[in-house]
C-alpha cells in the first residue's frame, strides 16, 4: 500500500484498542527471528500510550500498520526507541523508517539532553539509525541500568551476552548523543560506503560469538539449538 495512505502519529488513548494486536505481532515476529526483547503485555503498551510515549501507524481506513514506543533508563539520561513492529503485509514498504523518524523526533522533544540508543541485528535498522545520526558504539557506552539488561533475558542469545560479561553479543549497539554525534548526511554516507564491510563484520561477529556454544556430534558436525541460529544469520 502507498505510504501516503498511512498515517504515522503519536498514539492516543483511543489507540489502546490495538494493544493486543501489537503485542501478539511482537511475540510472533520475535519467535520467527529467533531474537527479541522481553515479552510485553497489552497493559504495558497501553501505559506507554497513556504517557504519550508511543507512535502508531494506521491506514486512513483505521487498519493497524505499525508501532513503537519510548523507554527511559538511568533517570532519563538514556532513551531507547523500543518495540518497533510493522504488520507483515506492510513490511518493506518504508513505513518502518517513517515510524522510526517519528519516535526519534518525539524522543528528542521529550528528552532533548538524553542519549538515544538501540541494539539491533538487522542491517536495515542500522541504516535507518544511521540516517537519523546514530553511530555504532561499544556496549560500555550504553546504559548500565540493570532493568534494561534484564529485558534481554527472553532473547535466545542471552547466554552469549552473559558469557561476554555484557560487553558483546549478536546485536550491534548504536547511539545518538546530542552533545557529540555525526550529522545524518555524514553517517548516511559512511554507512553507504561501508555497508559491505558491515555485512562482513556482522557475519564474522555472529560466527565468533556462536562458535563456543556449538556442540559437535561424533562425526564432528554442529548440533543443538544454536545450529539453527547459524542458518538464521546465513552463516
């Protein structure tokens, strides 16, 4: 569907009717990817809507298209744009970028001094973040709030994260610091010039982090739960 037929706006209390649809899609999408944030309840989504910390996308006919919300950590020093989800039929249409832009602007409006960060395994999200002015960073530059890292417990890669003392995992960390960041055009060009390098880096990182978790059968072949992740990440 043409994006001109999709409205992306700050969610209002009337949009709470979509909360169950949103959380169901979050759960099924995370299961399909093999990764994902902690499971969210409809009540949690409704709370974010009531706080004015959520963005929703709908068709002009009122059909749900996508959603994202704001979380704050370390007493508002850090902000995460979390739970980005797009209905399957609207994916690869550019609507995710529209939602990310809207939630980013809302975050800057509400928390102008905060550092905005994200963790992702997807090149598409990395590109969107790069266009907004995010930079790749080490995990040490993210919030160390225990409540944030507790949200990783439901992810299939949690064992890897903890084995690395929360210093590395499958996700790439990206950060927008209002006091020190590249202009969006600079990061956009940097990503464009280095996308192949990012792809190779991600594959190497995934291979290196997953390898210690692989078990071998008597013939030396990889087995177990982590084997499926190798196929998931196309290694």
